[in-house]
C-alpha cells in the first residue's frame, strides 16, 4: 500500500505518458484495490475541513445538489446512476483525452488541466455564494486529488480501469450513505 501511495505521489509530481508493462490481471487488481483504498482514505483525511467550514457557518452542506439530483430515485437507480452512468461519462470526458497528448510537456499540462477541471466542475454541487467561490479550492480538493488518482490509473492501465475505479469509489460511498436508513 505504502509503495503504491509513493508511486502515485511521484507520478503526480511528474506525470508521464507511460503504460505499465505488467498486464497481469492479478497485479492490476491488487494495484486497483490499493488505489481505491488510497482514494477513500484521502476523502476521510480531508473531511474534517468540511466539518470546520460548516461549523463556522461558512457553508451549509445540507444544500448539496447531489442529494437533490437523486431525490425521488430508488436505491438501485441511485447506485446505477452514481456508480455506472456518471463515472463512465466523466471518465470519457476528463480522462479519455489525456493520452492524445503525446509530447511530454503537452501531456503534463493536459494531465493537470483535466484533473483540475474535473475537480472544479464539482463546485456546481454547491449553491453559488461568495463563500463557496472563495472556498472552492478546499471544497473540490478531494475531486482534484481523485482526478489525479483516476488519471494515474488511466494512463498506467487504460481508460476502462479509471472508469472502474471511479465507479467503485462512487459505489462504495453510495452504499455507505444507505446505511443510516437501514439502521
């Protein structure tokens, strides 16, 4: 786990267009699971920032638009939309094009650009207020980092892996959100 984390950090510092030569599915699923855990832990580590922002009355997380988007949908519909449809569309848009940039400098710029855009698109989950705009880098920090993680696996293993990682990540969070209703 530790080595995978350091490999990702090293890659994020200097992204290069280079696939992993090891095509063994066992190897790839092990790396996939490690990146999934890293992604989930990243969200957990960053979440106290949201608690502080809400505690000081800067932003209310009760107005998050994802909840409104899923309103009136069954749990199965929410899971299908959030873990299959949305990740597939987002990965095609934000990770699909990055390997088209073949020159090292252009690739690096594209990699960072798409990770940042992926993150900042998620600011639309909030009602636009001066506080939201001012705090937007913090509010979308998890999505920016996820954009880097998804970009890493996309380049190293292929687009289908970033779709699978994004979908699994969302699916885990969606399933966890269902727990209070069953308790």
